[in-house]
């Protein structure tokens, strides 16, 4: 009993000293992270840099591709060091034929990083507003990782905004953590929910050593430098901590549409790392109604080879080919980052007088043969084309040019090669 009391005092002193050292180390780690913030960060994606003024902050995005090309939105997955930089190779390939929008999600990359309660519905709202206010017309949507849930929810609730959906490895993130770090994900989720430990956890995860260990095999030094820079921005920890706490996922029922009622064509891209093709994504009840593309890859990163395979599959996707013939030729109502279309929007309606339009409409109604139709931006619907003639777009693709039978605005329709 006499020896037990000194040992207890010694253990208490040792634990107090260890706690003091741990607290001091945590404080130094957080201070050191703050001293290294912010790092210089520039977008490496092709195209013009634009800003979308959303209600919760500015959203940075790159706009590339031909002006008359079909709109396409690249929606990257949230995560540690996440940004549109992950889809740069895909943006370069698809920018040859599509009008590509590549935004950084709120809280990531070059977008604003406010201290908000980040969750799945917030990103669903962001995607819906971006498609409506920036793109302004039905677009092909390519989502990655957790963002596939958000994109699928938007396509189900507002089908007029999405004419096609491509989902890149929806469950890759969960499978990667289960395979490489089966115990770490649960521990990080617990730590991220507490204020002090959450900040310390983020500072430790964003060191170069941790980023190198958590990154996919074969990452280049430039990729590591970009990841280090994007994680060392003011406010970058807010969205990442919500991701670590698993708050960015949607409820299973809200991300799952009724069977056999998909609002648009769906292409599911999955990894075939071991040569065995498993069944479809659990978020889709009826995988038979979904096109699937299997790519042999280990880390599910969109490198140049994977981007070429996805681009080739999109060009030969039958469900999408029937929709890409009709290309709108003007911008959205807000005019957000669409200056190139002002000449088409400002074209006077006198190019087709009202009397001529009325006469031609009467003739079209009397003819038994259906008229050639295209999408009219002013009428916001399909309309018959008048005075149809052949032309060539700036990207070299053949097209038909005419005027709308309802309002007289100029219209274009891409012709298959």
C-alpha cells in the first residue's frame, strides 16, 4: 500500500506531462498550418476563368470548348484536396466537341469557403442553381464519387436541366477507404465532429507526408503540390471536415429514383480492377436500364487514358447521339459568362417578318410531310425551321441553318457526319 501511492503520483505526473506535450504539439501543428496558409493556387484546367455569384459565395469555374457545342458540366467529388483539377484530362478531351463547364464546389478549390453547415442537400441546391442560372439549357452532366448522388437527385427532380448523366465510380471512395484504411475512416469521422480535434485532424491530414500516403499510387509531384496548395487555403477545412464526418451523402431513399423511371439516359462508369464485373450501383434500383462502361483501373483517377476511353464512349453513346443533333445557340437569361452569344441574341426579329412567318406557318400546317425542327432559344421549345441551308460551325462540324417559324430567330441543327 505504501508503494502504491508513490506509483500513483508518478503516473499522474507522467500523464499530466504527456497531456501538456500533446496539447503543445497540437497547438504548434495548428499554428504551423496557419503560417503556411494561404498557398498560391491557380487553375490548371483549359478555358476561361469565370465566377458565378451564388447565394452562399462565389463559385469559380472554367469555361472551354466551342460556343455552339452542346453544354457539358463536370461535377467533381468532394473530399480531401478535391477540386475540378481531378477532371482536367477529361475537360481537355471533351472540350473539343462540347461547351465544358468545370466548377469547383463550394468549399473546395478556388471557390469561396464559408463556414457553413455543409451537407448533401446544399450541393444538390448548388448544382440545380448552376445548371439553371449559368448553363441555362439542358446539359450533359458528368459527376464523380459522392457527387453522383447529388447529380442523380437533380436529374430526378428537375429533368429539364439534364439531358444525360454520366456517373464516374459512385462507390469508389467508400471502397478505397475499406480496402486501404479499414479502421481510419471511422476514427476520422469521430474526430472531425469535435471542434478542436477536428481542426487538429485536418492539419495533420494536409501535411505533405499524409497527402502522399493518402493519394492514389503513381501520383506526380505536380499533383501533390496542387493538393497541398488547395488544402492550405483559408476556410478549406470546413467542407473537408463535413466530408470526413460523412455529412455530404444523401439519404438512400432521396438518391434512388423509382425503378424504370429514369428521367434521362444514364451511363455508369465503374472500375474493373480484377476482371470481375459486379452488378450496378446500389443507388439505381434497375441496373438493366442503365448503360455501363467498365474500365480497368486500380485507383479510379481520371488520367489521360481513362479520359480518352470515356470521351470515345460518349461519342458512340446511342442514347446521347439522338439528342446532340439539336444545339441551342444562345445564353441563359442571366447572361452569366455567355458574352459570345450576344450577337445571336441581339439579332433583329425583322429577319423574318410577321406576315411571312404567318404565311409559312399556314403552309407548314397544310403540308402532310413533317417540317424540320430545332430548338429555339427565344421560344424555349422545338420549332419548325424556315429557309434551311447548309453551313459549317466554327468547330468544323456540318450543320443546318434556318429561322424559327414562330419568332424569326436564327436556329442551328447539327448534322451527323
